[in-house]
C-alpha cells in the first residue's frame, strides 16, 4: 500500500481489528434473533428469510408497472436491443473469465497481488482494501439505483409480455439493502414465448447499462466541468521520518508557496524547490501556514523487488561520490551515465551503503509485443536507458517519446537486465488503443521503479484524474480518454489503478477521503458550494461504476444470473432449428457445461495462485 494514500484504506487500518470483531458479533446476534422470531412465528407474512437475509415482499406497484408497460412496442424494441448487447457481453465475459483463469494459473506470483485477494472482489467499503469508508454513501446510492432499475426492468417486461408477478421486494442484511427481486408467476412465465422470456431476462442489464451511460454523461459533462484544481502542489503521501513529516506536512495538504514564491500546481514544485539555495526551505501550506523544511533526496515510492533494491524512506546522499540534496541535483549528477553508484542511508537507520544501479525507465515486457519478440518471454524487469538515441532517465520521459512515435517506426532500445546491458533494433507495432507506435511494455513509474523527492512528499495526480473525468487538464492516457467509451474504461480502473500497473501512484474513489482539498468549484454549479458539487460527482461516479459492474456480472452465462437464463432460451432457440429431435436434456447439457466452466474459471481466477503455491 502506498504510504499516506487517501484512497487505499481498510477497516482494520482505520479502527483496528476490534471493530471487525464487533461487526461480526453483531451480525451473528442479528441472525440469531431472526431465526428465533421465525421459529416463534412472529415474523409478518410479507417477511421471508434466507439465512441471515430478510426479504420484504409486496404486491404494491403492479398497477404502476401496468401503466408504464402500455407502449409495449417501444419496450420490446428496447429489450431487443438489450438482448443483442447482452449476448455480446456474455461471450466477452465467457472469454474473459477463461483467459483470466489461465493467466492466474500461469502466474503464481499473482498470489500476493492485493487485487487478486478474494475480499477485494466484494464491493464493501472497509472490507475491500481499495474502497475507503468515505466512499460508502456513493456506493450505497449507486447500488440502490442499480438494484431498482435492474429489477424494475424485469418487472416492467413481465407486464409487457403478459407475465403475472407474484411479488416484488428488497433483501436486507440487518439494516443494509443488499438486493432487490421480482418474482414472476411460474406458470405464467412458462406460458410466455421464448422471445418474451429472453427480453424479460435481458431487461435488467439493459437498464443497468443505460443508467451507466446517463450517469457518466452527466459526470463527464456539466459536473466535472464545474470542478477545477485548487492552486498548489497536491500532497498525496508523506514518507515516514522525512523532512516533510518532521515539519508537520500531511497527506491531503497543498503546498501553495516555497520561500514566498507561489506554486500553482504539481509541475511547479520541483522548479520552486530547485530555485532556492541551501538545504532549508520555507513552505506554505494551504495558503494559511508556513513551515521550515530541511531538504534531502528521499525515496517516496518504490516498486517491490525493483532493480535498485531501494525502499520507501531511503535517503540518497551522493551520486558517484557527488553529494546531493535536491531532486534536480540527483539527475544532474547522473547526467548521461546509464549506471550510477548511489550512496544510500537506509530508512531503518543502518550504516550507509553504496549500490551501483541502472538509471532509466523500469518496465515489464508484455506478451506478443515487439520487445518480447527480441527478448523472449521473461518476468525480469528491463530498465530502458536509451530509446531511439535519446537518453532516458524515467518512464515519464520514455512515455513522452512513445506518444510521438508511429507504427512501423524503426527504433533502437537499450537498457539493462540486472547488470547486463542489451540493445535491440526493432519495429514498433500499431498501438491497439491510440494512433502511436507500440513497444509492448507495462510501466513502472519513476526512475528505475523509484520516485525521489527533495522533502519526502509524493504528489497526488489531481489534474490527471480531473482530466479523465472530463475536466480541464491533461492525462497520461492520451487518446484513450478522449472518447466517451474510453473515459468509461479508464474510470472503471480508477479505484484500483494504483496497484494494477496503470502508471498512477494512488487509487481514486471519488472526491472523498480528504482529496476535496485539491479541488474547487466554478461556473453555474459552483454557486451551490463545493460540498454539493462533490457529493453530486461522487453519486454519479459510483452510480455509473456500480451499474456497469452489475450489468457485466449479470451477463455471466451461468445460473441463477440473467446470463444463464438468456443462455438457456437462446440455446433452446438454436437447438429447435437443428434437424434433430431436440430435448431438454440437450439444452441442459449445454447450459450446465458452460455454467460449470464459468464457475471453475472464476474460482481459479481468485484462488489459482494460492492452489499452486501450496
């Protein structure tokens, strides 16, 4: 976990394991009370139980569904569109889960990946490592909207197809709504046409995808457009025992001036610090207070088992024997040398050590890319020091050159695998998501997998996140985030992007957890105040995020999900057209086989590395 990260917080880290224990005890007591009331016959008729889940049933609302269902031709056309979308997504989910299971089995090192931990499959703030408790209102709202429109779609199409409804309701775990349902009349459902049943099952995911588009359209448009960056460099994390920590600088602060000179954004901080002579600077925080900070070159972020062997909190005191105290001094001392001997004061307080390391862009080599064609498959980190004749000190510099490259461009790539220098002449492929060349790499931000800073702060990419959401600014995602669907794809990764190799140092879970300090509001919506605009942005962010997840999940072709029912009716339609005596047994073999394959793939995706490691 990135130190000081405002977006990667779990319940134990916030309150200790004692809170989790009391929550579990409370749930057990609640379950015992429910069982006792049920056995005593004290529960009302409209309340059912399934384990610790209470289901509240009602027949109200059917008259409203009847009125809404009157334009039957429109709703059938709408659901036919949804059937087509669902079939495409079903095939995609089938391929995705099988491929994910294969990757999981072939990559046992993923056992330690926090994204792969089973608890992180659950969209529960505090339990999921990437969802802070401050995101709870947005997540609960998005989940409620998703459940209502999903089950409402099923109910509406039941009435369009003349399928009776026994009841509707919600499922509760204690006081938390965890689901919604519509119970079609069994006989009436069986009497409906195969096409009517398929449309009814597809209606829920169709509505989820429609809500996704609506929520993100509002977020990417007027709402994000009303949010602007607040002046200053955004502090995302502070290294332990660093000069910044000693001076009282904390995550979510903004550095607004250095020695009286204003700092407008992240890009200006290094220049302002370098312009000050001496090893002590005066830093203004949030435009309100000033602190004195002693400077030194600290490692503020480091990849695990990186090529430098450095850790967060290590201090770099000299490069090739030249004493340094600033980030720019570090790079000046490195110069054109591809390797440098660093004098390091370890974070644990041990004696100074010297270590010769490559200085360049640390990358992992992707499958089926031009670079893998030269190196062959390897899990070893490659530090690129030169690209097409240009000296590379960091991944950011390499990324800039790749953005200006073209498909079929001939380039020379040189760098280090460990202590061995290699050079390759290759031809760039066409990038699958942009009009640039493609080298076939996965980035590790910073210099050789580490980031250094004069005072020990790690900057939060506030401008990049705002740009992805449709506000002003630039992001490293380039053309991908310039389109509506591209923005949605990037936004889906934001809550975990800090640990998925997306090149960002922090996750983003909405304008929560203190990062509101990095932003301000403007324009017409700004008149409602920062709190209102941020709340609206969070609700839209999580409504879109939750609904697309619900849509994709329910399209998995396995029972009891909607995808399993659509698979059954679609298989029946295909088998009925074959020149054979079709039976229900044939359909059951197909659906059961696919369902078991999906279940096995899902289990292997989550637990495959653990099984291989035992």
